[in-house]
C-alpha cells in the first residue's frame, strides 16, 4: 500500500518537499534575513494550511473554527515561549542576525506531513471528509502548526520593533 501511495503521488509534491527541506536546513545555520522573509514564509504557510482546510473540507464552520482557534493558540503560545535572546536586528540594514534553529524545518515538515496524510486518507477514504474527528483534527493541526510558525514571526517582529525604538528616539 505504501508503494501505491508513493507511485500515485504527483511529482510536484516531492519537489515541494525538497524545497521545504532545503529551506529548513538553511534555517538550521546562523543567517541574516529580512523582516519580509521572516514574516512572509509563515504567512504563506498559514495561507497554504487554510487552503488545505478549505480544499479538503469546504467551508464547514466547524473546520474553519478549529483551524482559527488552533492558529490563535499556537501563535499565542509561541510568541510567549520562544527564546529571541540570540536574535539581533539592525534597523539601518533591515536585517536580522538569526542563530540557527531546527524549529522552522520541524514546523514545515509537520505542515507537509499533515497535508500529505490528509490527502492520502481522503483519496483512500473519501467519506472521512464527513467524519467530525478527522475534520476537526486535521483542521486544528493545520492551524496549530501555522500558528506556531506565525508566533515565531511575530516574536521576531517584536525584536525589530524594540531595536527600532532607540533609532526613532535619536
């Protein structure tokens, strides 16, 4: 069955996986990045996760609510818990100096895994689209991982705002 799944998976899915792995591996090393890049990718992944929810389950209110509540919970939890002490932002250049982190790779792989697994389940058992536990679980997982990713971005944005204050006061 696993071989059948892999053989029937469109090639572009493996390309997306490879791109996400490369991006995640880059994030594991110290790097400089713009605020746009630090916020843009999480916003894009949140859009993809919402699209995954609506493409799989339509606009079922329960699915959208589960997605939104889990996104808010993940965003709040990550904003409060993430350690940004090693992050530096230079307002003059608009760049962050970021320590390496495996978190982006882990979150991207989690979102990818949920989307892939949900696609497989729905292809094999289309009736799962109507099963509340599946709908709510997948929607909440999409929202949670996106919220964690966005929470990290919001924490970085807060670092940039704090760094810009002294420059504005001068």
